[in-house]
C-alpha cells in the first residue's frame, strides 16, 4: 500500500519531501503529492512512514485506498 496527501490539508511546507527514502513525494500544483507506485510506506527500513512522522497537519497524510 502507499500513502497519500490530502490536498485540502496540505500547507505546502515541504517538510515531508526530503525525509522520503524513495523520493515518492513530489511537488504538484503548488502542493505535494505521493507517487503511489514508488511509495513503500518506508518498509522495511522504518517502523512508520517518515512523511507521516514529519507532517505537522493532522490527517494530511493518510494511507491510500
């Protein structure tokens, strides 16, 4: 599975982009998006997605459906 960014909650701070070990987070229309085909939820290297741990907006980064 992959993570996704809720564009309604993203503040475009960019904190998530540099912590992504697979470079799955990319700028998109002034905000950020997560490429589902590249996102591994940081497994097996981390216990938790690094973007989720870094994001200051509750509910902004969630598992993709």
